[in-house]
């Protein structure tokens, strides 16, 4: 029986920024969400960018760091 081990992790953060700070003035509910979660920044893939595209970019970072 073979064993697989995850030895490295990497991530890729998309460039499209959906920061809560950008919409604070538009909605008071956002302040409550930030206070509860502590999350100020969110990111989203750009149009026509799929989860597989983000995974490939993260994988390329792993390969570059671990030659």
C-alpha cells in the first residue's frame, strides 16, 4: 500500500479586490460583519478566470520554490 503525503502548500490570491472598506459607507451592516469576522479584505477571480486557473498559478509557485 502506498502513502501520499502533502509536503508543501501554496496559494494564489486573485487581483480583484472586494475590500469591505470600499463599501463601508454604503452599508452599515458591513461594519457588523467586519467586527464579527475580522475579515476586511476579500478577493475574487476576474471574469473568465476559473478555480483551475487559480490552482495552476498556486502550483507554479510550489514548483518554483521547490526545484
